[in-house]
C-alpha cells in the first residue's frame, strides 16, 4: 500500500520508517525540508516539501494512488484540514489525525475522522497509575456507543479466571497488560496481582460495569 504522512517530527518519522520496513511505499510531507533528516539516509520513500493540505502537494506525494493518510504535524488545525481534504477531496478511506486538544479530538472522532489525542492519552495513563479507580476510556467507536477501557480490577479478582470476570461483569476482555507486556488472554487465563485489564463494553453500561468490578466475584459474597 502507498501511504502519505503529513509531518516529519518524531512521530511522523518513526511512522514512516516502520511502514517502509513493513513493505509499504511511503511519502512524507513537511513544510521544513530540514525535518526530513529524521528519516535517515536509508529511507527510500518520497520527501515532499510543502503544506500537507494543499492539493498539488498531496498529488506530488502520490495521494491519488494512496491507500491511507496520516496527519501528524504539530498543529491541530492543519491536521484536521489535511485529514478532511484527504478524505473528502481524494476519497481516502483510511485517514487518521493526531490532535492535542482532547475536546476537538472527540468532536472529530464523532464526525468519522479517527483521531489520536496524544496529550489526553498520556495524561490519562499517568492519572490511571496515580488514581487507579473506575474505568478509563482509551478508545470509542465513531458513534460513541462502544468503548475500549482500562478498568480498575480490585484484589478480590486476583486468582479468578478471565471467563468468570467476563460472565459476571458483562464485558469482553480485549487484552491484559502483565509486567509491562500486553497479552491476549484465553478464557482460562488467571488474573494476577498487578494485571491491567482492558475491556470492550457499551458506553451506556460503564457505571454498571464499574460496580460489578468493584463488587468482586459473586457480587462480593464469595
């Protein structure tokens, strides 16, 4: 697949290098030609100097044959405009924009433009470690009806199987982070101390799920 990336900062450069290593063709756009130094001498993709939401610049980067577009510059407005141009003018289906303002990110997510709210994600993860309680949403589908969240799992669940946790709380466990490594659990996986449990659930059932997690196995009557 050919992929166009707007922004050659640390994120854009790392994304470009990773995608190229995976066998994709990549074009990177940046207003500052010196930014391309981050790509390294071994990068074989296109380097296009220009504004990422300009039609001619995008065409030079190969947007017309692209299968995906990523806007990861340092400006929220530029990223959103570029993402909309890629989708609406050139018909690119796989579009993503990095947004620093979490309020904007949520708005554009609901408009159907996948966003990555860098600052909010980082802050949420820090708060999650400092104040471990309730459910912290990590991702929502564009309609807002379903979310992936990290849910605080009390000690009463330690030693219990994932299958029991799912049955009693009504969630689907997507993955578990154990000792810093993500793992895909099976129904027989047993929860251990320190596990971070990431679940998929309906947004309108968050309070119900939080209550079920807090109550522990058998609603606390174990």
